[in-house]
């Protein structure tokens, strides 16, 4: 897509920059007020003795930190896709057209599509936060925490990313979130492998900004592959037969 539509792909980086700046600002704000946040979250322990209260604050702090990494990546993707919906929709449509088009496209009003996308995204973000909380404490287990847990984090984060990134392509065919998950799960290794690769690339500084447009294009091709449609760009007419 960078070769076929470089201008459109470059425009697709703008929403990623905006989403990144918003999340950096939120991260700084949370870090500055982390002590106050812990006080609020551990208010139930105010009447406990000092050692028990300190243990409660440490536990809650670890859980909050644990949710942050996977949550940050999934939230970045969700926010970027919402901000840049017109750009990414156009990128996805270009990929569809280059591969032969959509067999049967389901029309949906913008307001209804946005509302459904918001609900689906909130569900994914909450699940990502929950799994982040579960995985982070495991990182303190010797050996396992330095080997198995990072891999699990990338795989779990990758699953949420591929579910989110393929949303617009599935929606174009009238396929909703529950069925989308089932289709992706039918070739779970393929789907998670794609998502985990994107997840790792998103952790590289500025990687998310550069990769997001290509990730949307790749997710469109992945969806077509899973649905048994042609997923490779067709030769252009008059391209040198």
C-alpha cells in the first residue's frame, strides 16, 4: 500500500501521532498523581495498621502497573482507529478494491457504526486491562517472569490487536464481534501471529505511528484470507502484460 497509495498511508500516520500524544499526556498525568490514585484505590485500608496498609498499596500499585502495558497498546490502537476512522476506512477499502472488491457489502449508518465500534472497543479494553493485571504479578516469578510472561503478554496483546484491527473489514460484511472472534479463532495461530508481530512493533519508539497504516492494510488482507477471498493485490490493467 505504501507503493500504491503513499499519500493516503502517510495521512494515516496523523491519527496515530494524535492518539500517541493524548496517551503520553495521560500517562504523565497518571504518573504525577500516582500516589493520589493509590490513596483513592486503597481507601478501604485506611483503618488498617501501617504494615497492612503498605502491603495493600504495594499490591494495588503492582496490579495497576501490570494492566498498563497491554492496556496502553490496545487503547492506543482503539483511539487511533476512532480518530482516524475516515483515513483507515479508505486504506482498507483501497486494499479491498486491489484484491477484487467486497463480495456483498452491508451498508450501515455512520452513527450506528460508531456506536457499535465504541461498545466493542470498550469491551476489548476492559478485557485487556484484566489480563494485564493477571499477567503482571507473574512477571516476578524467577525465570518464568523473564521468559514465559513476556511471550504470553505479546500473544494476549496480539489477540486483542487483531480483533480490533480487523473490525472495519468484518463490519463491511455485516460480521459482528462474536462471529469475528470465532472466525479469527478458527486459525488462531495465524491470527495471533499477525497480532503479536504488530504488538511487538508497537513497543518500538515511534513504531506504532509508522506501522498503524500498514497494520490496517495487513488486517484487511488477513480478514479476506480467513473468509476464503483473494487476499493478494490483482495486477493493474495495462501493467505490462
